[in-house]
């Protein structure tokens, strides 16, 4: 059975924060490393795709983080991720078994590996703790503006802040990260997930061609120069759902070539009124279809 990486990570991170008496944002992962006697160092020669690593020699631990990624938020997140491997139950045993002394990480919610996902969830939970994040987010507006403000408050990247925002906010919001017209991942807030008639966007799905995001990211200058755009779409455009209007805000993430989209509904139909999918398909079956395939099917027949 697949275990949600967040449950364990949230609990462990909350425990670490309590132990270190941390009650304010921003949380400093270097301070926690210092308190545990974990050395850390930046390293300009880590391979491309490696954001950091954790070393173990006997009972001594050390963290290296790559200077390849200029974002301060990403480096802090990487240190938080390595701390996850240190603190999470079962991680040191798994990562340093058979005499292994080095674990290399690809942080930032891109890995399919369970230990990497748990360490990412730990980093987000440690550096954007649920109660502190919710309290601060309630005072900074909505949508992309709120995500930018919270990224400043927490000293995190826009991407990891947006993921945390969608997980913790009470409004119906979805966050989509895409590159070259393909979804890298998407996450829906609990209020949006409660709408059971929506088809989830999955990794590898095509960004729906009718959307602002698709048009925006078709111009590489928008992405490279971190431009923003905003407009409107419907839940049908993105999730094969009802014709409910949603706002769509897009920002280019610069040299990484990625685009971040924040979708937000002002109001939604009562989920209890949604009985079943209009087309009678099972949810799992619908999820396996790419939006572009659905578009094709609809436009052809
Ligand atoms: Zn790792």
C-alpha cells in the first residue's frame, strides 16, 4: 500500500521544531544543523541534477548543497531535505546500509523515490510549518500574490511555497508546475479535491491547449524573463469538470524553463450535489486519459 509521505513528515518536522523551540518564520535549517552538530558546506562541483547530499561517517553527519542553483530558497529547502534524511525514522538505516557513506538527493518534488518524497515533505513541513504558515497566509491576500508574499516570509522558492499553499489553504486552489507543455506535477487544495467530478492532472499530462498557461509558455521569453500573466478559465478547461469560472495566474520560473500556474475558484458547487460523472466513467479510468486525449475525443465525436 502507498503511504502518504506527508503524514509521517509533518509529525516528525513538528517534533523537531518543538525540540528546538522554533516558533517564528522564517525557520532556519542551518540553525537546526548547528544544534545537532551536523556540518554543512556548499559545493560547486556536484553533478547536474544533484541538489545536495548527506554524508555519514560513523555517527557524524555532513550536508553538502549545490551552488548550481542560485536561489536561496532552493538551497534552504535542500538543507531541509537532507535534515529529513537525518531525522526521519528509517532513513539513515536505508540510505547508509551496506557501508554506504553518501546519499545524493534530487530535491524539489521531482523524484518518484519514496525516501526522496518523504524528505521533500519533511523540508516543506519544517520550513513552512502548518500553524505558522496558515496564520501568516491568512493576512497576505490570495492566489499568486499570496504565494509570492509567503515565499518572502518563509524564504522559500515560489514552487515549494505554492505546493505548501495548496495543501494548507482552505480556498479551492490548484497549483500546476509545467515545462515544455507537459505537467511536472499538480496539487489541489482539500476544497478542490472534495469536488469529486474533477479529473486530476498527472505528471506527464499535456497542459490543455485552450488555456492561458499553454499560450504563455509557448513564448520562451515569458518563461526565461519570469513574466506573469492572468486571466480566466473554467474547471472544464483544466479538469474536465463543470463550467465553473476560475482565475488563472501564470509566472515563468526563469532559467529552469518551468512555468507555475495558480488556479483559484471563487465558489464551487456543493460537493454533495455532485453524484457521478456525467459520462459514467470510473474516476480511475478518467484519470488515465490525458487532457489532450479528452480534447481530441470531444472534438472528434
Ligand atoms: Zn535525498
